[in-house]
């Protein structure tokens, strides 16, 4: 078990389009990797963590999301491997943050409803339609796998302010 270092904004791996996972060759190390990713995500109170955020060139991400709307609902782990968007609907603009840019919160537009296809942690192909926080997490994590960051979706008029804020925040990151 280990809490891993989360790669921060400015590291080139966050701008890399990640390689598809060959499930069978990853399988032996997958349980340990997922456990480490889950612990890391919990330790920094994140909703999701993509592989490049821990320095790995793999198209996969882990999401930790409450099982229900109830207060203090237990977290459910959703692992998406080689995900693809099948369908996207609606638009909502909401504040988002990222473990690779701690302290920065910016409003970005997202689809309200997404359907994605992926391999789950057992290697089974799944198709899931999501709304709410899970839909947002799918889009945020899938961006990471293509080397995109949530701030790329921000209003261009906000970009100079975001840049300035990042410059200030960076001095406090590990
Ligand atoms: Co992120």
C-alpha cells in the first residue's frame, strides 16, 4: 500500500495522449496499482485520478464517487480503462478543480449526460450512461487521457487570470 505523488501542472506527462492499455499484460499489477491509486485519491480527497497524474502512460483512470445522494454515503470505485465517449447530451457550467492544480477552481462547461464504453477493472467491456457528478468525472478523467486539462475549457477571457493564479499557487505545491 502506498500513497503516490500526484504530478502537478507543468509536468509534460499531463499534456501527453496516453497509450491504450493492453489489459492482459497489465492484469498482474492492476490490483496493487488500483489500490495505490485509490489510497492516493482518498488521501487528497479527490474524485478521480488519471494514470498520467501518477506518472504512468496508460489510458486508465479511477473515480471515487458516493454510492448514493445520502449524506456520508460510502464511496464506490469506478475504474475506466481505454474509455470512449459514445454519446453526450446537454450542457452545464460548473466549478471544477483538479488534483494536479490544487487550489484552483474554475467554471467550465460540460455535458450533463454522457455514455461511455470502457473496460472495467476485471477486463469486462461496459457501457455506462451517467449524469451529475459521475458524468462530470468521466469527462474530466477522459480529458486527462488525451493530455487535456479542465482549464482548457474555460472561457478564453479568464485565461490570463487563471495563468496568474496558477503561477501563485505553484509555489505552494510539492
Ligand atoms: Co484532474
